[in-house]
C-alpha cells in the first residue's frame, strides 16, 4: 500500500536528483533513467528510510548506486559513445623555458570564497563545461569517490587514460574558476 | 633523476599529486622549487582551494 504523501515527497526531489544525474552521466536519457529507477526503488522500500535524517540524503545515496549501474551498463551497450575526445589544447601556457606565460593569481583566503554560496554554483558550472568523458571521470572520483581501478573497470579505460583525464580536468577547472570567479583577483 | 624543476614541471607534479602519491624524489624537488618560486606556491594554493571546494560541494550534494 503506497503512501501518497510519501510518493509526493519523493517526486518533489526529482529535479534535484536530475541535476546531479545530468552532471555525472552527461546524457539526458541516462540521467532520467537513473532518477526514475531511484524514485522507484525508494517507493518500493519506504521502510528503509524510516529513522533517517533527511530524505534527500537517502535518495542521493540510492541515486549514486543507480548511476554506477547506468555507467556500467551504457559503457558496454554503447561503446562508441565513450570514445575519448581528442583534447590537444594546452590548458596552461608556458614559455619555452618552462615559466608561466601568465603567472597564477592570488585567490585570497579560501574560506572567504567557500563561504559564498555562489562559489560552489560556479564550481558546478565549470564541472558541467568539461568535455563529457572528462566530466564523468572527474565526478566518479570526486563525487562518487570511486577508486581508480573501479573507474577504469566501469568505463573500460586504461589507468593512463584516467590519469590524463583527471589531470586535464583539474587544469581546465582551475582555468574556468580563474575566469568566472577570480577575474578580479590581484595579478 | 631531475634535480630541478621548471614551473611547467612543478605544475605537472603538483597536479599529479592530487591523484597519486608522489615519490620522495618528486616531493623533495618540488619543495625546493616552491622555496624559490613566487608563482608556483600560488598555483598550489589554488589546487588546495579546488580540493576544499569539491569536498564542500560533495557534502552539500547530500544535504540539499
């Protein structure tokens, strides 16, 4: 006997869950599938929520599992979609003798930035702008907190692929933050 | 083994250090470079902020 109130509460979380699923999966269909499976699983086991502090926390936990399922399934079913995009662009410019062409700016007190709600939104926007496979790998590490060998296994990529993707992701994020958030920083 | 890093090499090592354990040699040569370079310590602090920011984002994602 499904509790209509509970079902409504779950439904109200759909938008939030979709946001994370999109960011991680980088594909609208896969994201919608992951979220639907999450809400269905939650609806089928309301008793496993009993006593937990927050609905969103519980749902995000289920979502992460469903997302890993999606990643595993899709990378096997549709391998061509997972081709690593060529990414030759030099993210940081160096001179011929290895100095910065444009020295890094002083980003000031980290706490000050982290206190601003807008900062994490900008961070999220920068993550969403990473090339698809790079973004997936980055969030598998930084959000799903999977180990390297797990990521390599689920996406059928080599460890070298993984290091290169993570390395470039971090450089790109830094560059994006510098433009979108710190463009007023002291040079 | 390289005994001195350019900023380009130091950046490579600092970014690599986010995802693997640096060797003793890498840590030592990096530290020596950071002692004499004005730019790279700033870069290092930027990496630290990004790490803290992702942790905060990750925590908030479960709380919303």
